[in-house]
C-alpha cells in the first residue's frame, strides 16, 4: 500500500482517474516521444528476481510496476508539461486533493520536490559510496520509499 500511496502523491500535479482498464492507452503527457520526452524505464515483466521490459530488454528494474517518462530538463519541467488522461477519464491535479481536504499544498512544485527528495535522498547518497555494479536490496528501496511518503504526509496531509 505505501508504494501505491507514493505513486498517487507523486502525481500531485496530475493523477489519472479511470473506471475500467481499456485496451488502448494514450501517452499520458503532452509531448513527442523521442523529441520532447523519453521513456526511461518500463514495467518489469520478469516474475523472478531479474528484470526485463516488454521487449525482453533492460529498460526495467526488479519489481518496477510503472513507466518512467522524463522531459528534457528543469526549464521544461518548470514551464509545465500537460498531463493527460491515458484513457477516457479525468486528470486530477493537486487542487482536487486539496479541495477534498486530503492535502494542504500552497506550492505544488515545492511539495512535489519535497516528496521526490524524501524518497530519493537516501538511495542517492548511498549510491555515491557504492561500486557501479553494486545494486540495492529491494527491501531497502521499499523501506526508504515508505519512510519518504510517511514524512511527506506528516508535512502535507490535511489535519
């Protein structure tokens, strides 16, 4: 559950609401793949301890259950990239969560950065002191992510 909570909160600026899983999904960002946005990681299709993407390639990591898309840089991110519904439905923004009394967010970008760094700070710090071929235990990554979400909710959850 905490990993799902992290995903929902990460989408402070836009979370897709959907009723049923359609057979055709659209790119959930207003960008051109390969030109103004790039897929970094795909869903892990390997049921075991390894990782493989949908083409049996290496653009996945063990247990990854989403698709990571990046824009060219901070300037583009701050300018904003429209987040779209991947299927028929509604795109929810931070105001939706705040209006329902779930989160207190005065500055959505700052809140998103707080969540991001609450989750990534420890693994990034640890990575600086490891060999390039030395990975992380999935349990450690999950524990750090759960704790990052807990800290974020302590700061931003509505009373």
